């Protein structure tokens, strides 16, 4: 029975990787060629490997499916025809492997003026020095409601009313991540998370700054925020 279910999961994996590209994109938000590139990198540079019962490609596919769809472990178990324990193991092994990509592909600007600014007469020289944009986003999370943590769970409830982390992110003008700081409670103000980021490696070359909304300190030298009431 277990072998038959595993075979059904392998058929699905083959179909997603070899048939119409919209299928794998709809499940993972990645095109087939983009799926294969990080898979090769992770297999070559991390502990993500094929095992007797589960290949590295399916592990990564399970991880991306859960992240892209906000799916539960139970739904992933039904889709990929594996036990909950196998799905959980695949997710966490892929997660540990993917974190190695951060240091390889996420990097702050070197200070050069991006073409999106320099080559646009509506933006240059008015935004000369802008190397990206900064903002916070709410990422759903769960908090154990036992003992002391039950009393503290409200700190994770954001202004929209649901439990989340407040994750700070910096992107360049091609929407590539330059810096990410997760882990703050959903109730934390963007300005507070920004001050924490300054203590956790957020640095820009001299003369460079980031575009930000009105939730950030208006006078900070690393930020350009909207003029009040304009």
C-alpha cells in the first residue's frame, strides 16, 4: 500500500516537471527552469539528498507547495501521497537547506546607481543614491498558548487582527531581496523593527538610501520617506 502511494507521488512529480509549465508554476510559483536551478544548487551545496524513499526533487517540491499555497501538512500528505511524518521531515530538511541560499544570493547594494534610476530622466538625478525600497510584511505564524506564552500571545497579533510575524525586507528595483529580518512579533512597529535591523547587519554605502513609507523614521539618513501630508 505504501509503495503504491509513493508511486502515485512519483508520477505527480514527473508530470509537474515534464508536462505543461503552468502546472508546476501553479503549485510552487516557480517556472520549471527556475525550479531546476535551485534544486541543482541545493543538492551540490547542502545536505539535501535523495534517500531510499524520497528524492531531493520531491522534498523541495513539497516544501515549495506548502509555502506557496499556505497548505497544511495534511493537505500536502494527500497531494503527494506520503505520511504526515514523511511530509514534515521533507519540509524541514528542505527548509534547512534553503536557508543556505541566503548568504549566497541575498546581498545589500554595492552603491552603484541602478539603471532603473540612472536611465530614467523622471527619476535621475532626483533619486540619485536610491538603491532599493524597504517595508514590512505580515507572515502568518502560530503561537503556543500554554503557560506564560498564553499571556504573551497577544503581542503576536498585528493591527489587522491576526497572529503573525512582522518581517522586514529590502528589495532592489528588480524585486530582488537585498536583506530580510524575520522574527519580530506582529504588533511590533515598522520603525522598531528597522532599528533592530540596524543592529543586525543592515548597512548601506555612503550616500545611498532606501525608499520607505511613512511608517519609518522621517529623518534617518538611510531612508527617504514621503513628505508629511503630501
